[in-house]
């Protein structure tokens, strides 16, 4: 049995298009295990009982030719202006399954002595109450114009769609206030790496654990 303490779980939060996945990618470079809330959401929509509940509420038009839920069609319904009750209905269907799935995955990783850090990357982590699965929260900060540019270019969303999604989330000031740490992701990837390495050092994680030392410096694993 290893006497190494269980890895801490870090939750990433930020505005739409802030690049939480980019931050998660840098942490993965350093050896962290990544748990994706978005992937858990995809899995939830494939569960037969949840899919049946979704079709029962919004009809078969939300399904594609293969009988799978089309996220963009469903999103167009639940994020439409004045349809807050539709979003709440969807959350009531899928959130319990997602949280249990995340809890089980995080518990599994906490038992893995080879994992130095676990990162939960979930856009609605605070809104859904999944922050109680984490030991600390990191806020990823990016100015809104840059976030909108990234999301419209990367996902093809209109600015109106971005605004609708933002209205369904907590204000960024609230997310920032509830976070334990902040990373500025508006610059280069190298600049982000410097910040991440400083944060890992602040948490007392050994450089050699995260492969931060250059080859030939004598560090031992």
C-alpha cells in the first residue's frame, strides 16, 4: 500500500470561451488526470432512461437520424430567452446522473497512487453544485471580447448564442469571488504554463512529480 496522500481535486471555472480546457491541457502535461464535465454530459444524454425522459418532455425532434440527442437542437430550446423553466427541467433530468458519475470517477482517481492531481473541468461546476466534489476552485480569467471571439471562431456560435448561454450561468464576478485561485488565460500558452507552474509550486507539489525539470538536471522520479 502506498503512504502517499490522496491527490487533491481542483475544479476549473470561468466564462464561456475562457479556455478552461486549455488550462486543463497544461495541467495534463504536468501529469494531472482530467475529468471532463462536458464528456459526462455527453454520456448522460446517451443513457436510455434519461434519453426517454428528454424525448418525453421535448419530443422526438431533438433526436438525430441515429436516435441520439442533438445537443444543438436541445440547447436551442432550453437556452431560448424566457425559457428558464425548460433549462431547469433538463437539469433535473441529467444533473443527478452527471454528479454521481463525476463522484465515482473522482473517487477512483483519488485511489490511484500514480495520480498527483485531479482536475474537474466543468463549465457549470458552481451552478450545478459540483464544487463540493473539489478541494479548491481555480477561476480562468479572460476579457469578454476575447472570449466571444474564441467561441464564435471555435464553435461557430453567434454572439447572441453566447449571450444566452452566459445568462444561464453565474455572473463572472460571483465565480471569481468563490474561487480560491485565478489564472489569466488571455496571453500565450507559454505565459499560461508559467502561471500553472507557479500554482503547482504554491500547492507544494514536487517539480519532479510534474516533469517540470529539464533533462539532465539530476532530478529523480
